[in-house]
């Protein structure tokens, strides 16, 4: 029945309306029909018409009497039904198994059902009246109670149980339109709240998540080198011990392991065991290094794991990307790739230098094949380029000219540290006028037939012209810094070797294999040699056998140490600034030297900061040094260490990177004082977590 009862305050009585009113007045419409029939009958027979008139009169009187007598009864029955119906609705809501309640627009509880009260152990429903919902669920804030979209959904966790809370705005303005006692504000509304227990759903979701597959790869970093350092009769025993360590570690977490090559393993574990591996920071990294049966070189391994993919195939692809990152960062570490997120573990030890140059030869031949298919070559390093990036670019320029390719080097700003070397490559010395171009010129020159070579950097945002990477379809990366999660991904050829001392060392090796016709000019050999000198701090840091071999090649090509030394001499202002930074150094935690380098009157303050960081390491007891330099609205941090602290891990926490002994980062939007405090907090946290 869809009829409704309306209270007419002006007449103080009830009236029917809607379909119910129609049911009551249809006899009156029947009287009109009968009168019309009666008139028609009068025209045919008066006597019959009189008889029908009498009948109609009796019918009308009967209807009126019945209507008047039954109307109060019907109204009473309707009112009783409405009341009982309302009570029934209230009883249903009160007995509802879903916790339900009503609040005012300020979040004060007005009414709740029995289930709501029992959920929180309330003595009675009344004890919750006028209580703020935020005191029960702190997650429901004042902002959420505004209900700008008329509803809101909140997930909360209470005593190992999960609940989903649904809030909905209830408009009560229409219910008070004719009320003479209350007048509501336009913003007044009630809020309904119902709570759904999702504990079991969460448990099932977690169980499903825990059962997902984690694909992984384990590589032995220095398999050949370690075997060569031990007697031949013990080699099989060393391999067996390593196999046993790795197999035991994986089987302890109910994982599956398959040896695919002599130094490579494929593993599968359930995701529920991953937290245990992460909590002990992949202890297998240290366990493998502890194996020693007379081998001079400790075995190190790299681990790559992939999770968060839409399929097992995608997880496998993530694990391969993770192992590439681990190897690109020098090995001896585990990398977990969870979709777009990347997590690093380990990486504290020094990367192992490879004595063989097979990889350099292969990369050189691959580069040559790429160059031969292109008309123009663009070479660029990192922002605020240093001698290493310039030297590597000049070395590759000479190789490109051997193949008769038009070549440009992208440099936006010439610092004082580069000025003397930069001036040696002018038109008078036989070089093209457009050898050096800025970013705008480079973007105008680049085409589909252009090869872009990035040197001394592998992060796109740190290059001289990041837009150039988006416009080029062929990119080559040559770098000696450890890979990071935001490395250049669309490179057709990537040669990243963290064990190399410098980009100039890598280029010097490539030059020896890319062509037999390359002849370096003396100034070109000088700048390549200078790059090695700068990054090794005069062969004191990160220097290996191949570093000296590259230096010897450059010496044979015409590099002169006297000319190089003259180019590295400082101005008086630079020397004083470096001395001031060393003098004002603060010793933090007894072993970390922290200082700020002056910038007034210094053309290349970041270079001075790096030099000061190197000098601080000459102080006894100092394990690492950090120099802060404010330049061009940024704060540059130069971090250096000898062998006890991995500054690259520290700088990665601050958004930078580099090597184990040489690293740095850039910070924006804060003062030097704030940046120093941030560094101290980072070091403290890493010491507590045993990550340094």
C-alpha cells in the first residue's frame, strides 16, 4: 500500500492522499455513473427511472454512513500499522548482526545497535551516547567527518582485528520542513556508521600473498679469480663448500634451487619467507665470504629477487633486472625489485677487479658496430662536468673521428677546473668550431640517425641534457659508478664497471680495441690521464692493475705528467678555501669528519670541496669525510673514505650514489646546517642498523 498519512496543521485533522484516497472515493464516482444511467432510463420509462432513483438514494446514504463509521477505524488501523512497522524496523536494526549507529555531524554518537555496543564491550548502548567516534577510532579525523563526497570509507586495526568503517551522510532537512519547534541549519546532517569485520578476509589475503612465488638469481661474483688463487686439488672442495652454503640457505626457507651454470643459480621461495631473509639482511652474503680453505681471495655473491609482478614471468624478469643492478653496483649484495621499488642489502665490501679485459673488447666492438650505422654522435657527461667526464668525452671523440663521424660534446657550463683543458680544444688546435655545444644546440641537432653516448654518469637526471635522452633512439652508457634504481633504462649498449677507477680508464681500454688506427694527440692523452689522476687522487684510491695499464697506454700516447700537474694547480683563493674547510672540520662520532667549504671568490667550489674531503682522510682516526658546498641554490656533498666505511651507501640514503670510497649527492630546499643534521641522523640510523 503506497498511500500515506499527512498531518494538516492548519485543519488539525488527518487526510488521505495518494492511492489510498482513490480507493475511498471510487464509490462517489460510481454514483455519478449511476445518475447518468438514471437520466437515460427516465427518457425511456419514467416508472423505471423513479425506482432506480430510489435505489441510488439508498446506495448513497449507505456509502456515506459506512464511510463515516469506518473512517476512524481505518485511520486507527493505518496508524497502528505505521507504528508497528516503525517498531519492527527499529527491532530489525537493533538485532542486525552488522554494527550500526547514528552520529551527529560532529561525530558524537546518538544511537547504536546491540552489535555495535557489544563489539567494544560497552555495558549498555546508552554508555556510548554522546561519545566521540574519534575516541574509539582515532583514524576517523575531523577532516573525514566533513564527508565532502557524502560518504567515506576507513580501514582500522584494533587488537589484531581489521574493520572497514563506512560513513554516510543522512539528510534530515526534509523531515523537519513542517516542524514548528525546531529549525535546522543548512549544514546540519546526521551520519550513519556501519562496521564490517574484515579480519578473516585480511587473513586470507595475507595467506594468498605469502604463498606467492619469489623468483631469484644468485651469481658468484669472482668465481674464476677465486679458483685461480687456490691450489688445483682444493678447487673442487671450494666449489662444493660454496654450493653447500647456498643450498642449505635456500632449503632452510623451503625454497627450490637449481644450478644453471658453474657460477649461477636459479631459486624459488615463498614470499612468506622473504621477511626472514630481509630481517637478517641476507646473511648468506657474509657466510659465503667466510669460506676459506687457503684461497687468497674471499668468495662474494650477488642476489637478485623479483616480486610484485602480475605473473611468474614478470617476477622472473624483475629478478633479472635486480641481479643486473647488483652486478652493476659491484656485487657482494642482494637487490630486491618489488615492482617499481628497489631495495638494497649488503654492498659493504670493495668490488673485485677483473684482470681480464675481454668485456672491454666485446663492448668496444659493439660500440663500433653502432657507430658505423649512425651519421652524428653526441657525447655528454654529468652536470657541472669534471675532468673525468671531459677526458672520457674527448677520448671517444677521437674514436668517432677515426670513423669519420660528425661528433659533438654537450657541455653547458665550463668550470675553472675545466677551463685550461677546455681551451686546448679550439679551432687553432685543429678542432671543429662546433665541437662543444650546449643543451639547446644539441636538441636542435639530434635526429633519428644520432647516437648519444653518456659518460661518467648513469642517472638520467644528472646528465647535462636529460631531454636529449628522450629524443634519441640510440643511447650508449659508459660509466664507473654503481647502478641506482633510476638508471638510464633505454640504452642499447650499457658498459658499467664499478671496479674501474674512472670513466677515463674505461675509455682508454676501449680505444685500444675499437680500432687499430686511433692516434691520440698529446692534449687528448693529457686530459684522459688527468681524469684518472683526479678520480684516483693521484693513484691513491680505487687503483688496480688495469688502472696502471690504462695510464701506461696514455703515457705511450703522449701524456705528460708535468703538463698535467700544472693544470691541476690551484689559485690562492681555492687553496685557502680548502684549508679553511679542513680547519673547521667537526669530528662526528669520533671517526667522521664533517665540514663546509667556503664558496666566496671560488669559480668551482664543488671541486674544492672534493679536494678538501680527500685531505681530511689524511688525519689519523678519520674513517670518512663529508664536505658540504652551497652552490647554485643547491647543497653538494662530497663524501670520501679509505676502506672501512662505504660512503656510497650513505649517499644513497640521501638520494645520491657513487663508489664505496668516493660518492656524493645534491640536496635542495634546505640550509647547510639542516643538511648536516640530516647527514648525522642518517649515519646514526645506519650505525644502529649495522648498515655501515
